[in-house]
């Protein structure tokens, strides 16, 4: 007999979100994890992603109170929770997973496995590309010690000039990007082979001009989760000044979840604070009043054109290893 979720409503999203945050924050205190560091890391990572998956399922039930708890629905939930490719690194909303699995079943009935935009040649190219970047990472770790320098004693950094610090920081950022190309790319490749539609790859940090793009296009699955499960519920149907206030509250809610997800160490707090400040500045810069009264573009347009021409000339005349990596991303 089917059970109707008539008492669940969309405003209960925050209750499940709060419970999920508690499960994440107090996991180390009450959950029993292994003592070996490698095993502990794997167990804790699986725990975190399962908490997010359960949150997605609960929110789906809240937003669809008339949906019956049928056998197919329960099996879909089990598939969602147990599918290996979406159990680590890749965050996929339950609604998206359900749409993907239903589309796959329809294609199977038509004697098709992959969607029209996926074929064996593209999958082979993606696999070769991942292998290439894996080799690049191995070479990187053997000859470029950017991460080791940044994590070393602060006295080592103070002995470097600004150009050297900037280069090391940039290379550390490139390594961070390449690492997640592999981390996201491997499960994404096997999900594509299975006929699914995983989130896209992370965008190269060399192409990022706004930090909001970093949040939107680096971890695309996390962005979709934060957007649909945290940001939009906080926004509601506000208008006018209430819309601005709701946006601020929604941003605080999003970054609070990010802090709970990553931890409350000082480096994470600084990172989240700077991210929020940069996004606020981007938002302020979008208003016409700010651009016309605070920033006088008519006075700097000529200077901007001159600098742009000189910069383009330098880029065309001198290719460096940094630009080579950027173009390959």
C-alpha cells in the first residue's frame, strides 16, 4: 500500500538542511571511523556525500508531498544512494539522477545506450585526456614544489620577492585545478560510459575573471546543490528591498553550509570571507548607479584601450609556460 507524504511541505527544507549540517559537524565526535588516516579519509568522505544525498532525497519528498512511496520510487532512491560514480566527488541532485536514469531506460527500450551527444570516440578522447593530465601531474609533483613551499615555514615565503610568490601561488592554483580534473574526471568518465549525464568538468582557473564564475563552473555539482537546496529556498518570492536582504541572507546561508562542509579552521574562514567579499563587490559593480557615479568609464576608456593593446602585443610576442598550460586547460 502506497503511503502519501501529505504532511511534508517545502518549508521543511531548512529542517533537513539543519540536520544535515549537524551530521557533518559532529561526525568526528559520534561516528565510529577507522584510525588509519587513509581509511579514515575515505570513510569520512563517503559519509559526507551520503549525508548530502540523503538531504537531497528528503528535500525531494518535502517538495512533492503527494508523491507515493511506490516500489519503483524506493528502488530509485536505493540506486541513487548506491551508484558508485555519484558516491564520491560528484554531487548530483536526486531529481537530476532520476531524470538521467529514466532517460537511460527509454533509450534502452529503443536499443540505444548513449545519448546522441556521446559516442565511443568522445569517451576515448576523454580517457586519453585524463591520462595525459595524470602524467602532467606526476611530472609536476617531481619538479615543481609549489605546494611544498606554500605549506612550509612562513620564513621561507618571506625570503622570496613578490614575483616569485605570485608564480608559486599561480602554479599551486594550476595544480589544484589539474588535481580536480582527475578527481572529477574519472567518475564522470565511467558515468558517461554507463549512459548517465554527470556534471561538467571544472573550468580552468586561468580563464576565471570573476569569482562568482569560480563557484559556478569549478564544482558544478556543488553549485547546483547550493543553488537549488540552499540559495533559492532562502530567496523565496521577495521583491524590492526585501529581495536585497534575502540575497544577503541567502549568501550567508550558502557560505555557512560551505564552512560546515569544509570545517571551521582559520584558512577556510579566510577563504570563505574573501569569497563572500568578492561576490558582494561583483554584485555592487553590476548596478548602473555604481558604474555611472563611482566609476567614470569615459575618463579611463582611452587608457584601457592603450593598456589592452600593449598587453595583447606582449601576449602574442611571448608565450610562457603559464599561457601554454592555460590554453591546454
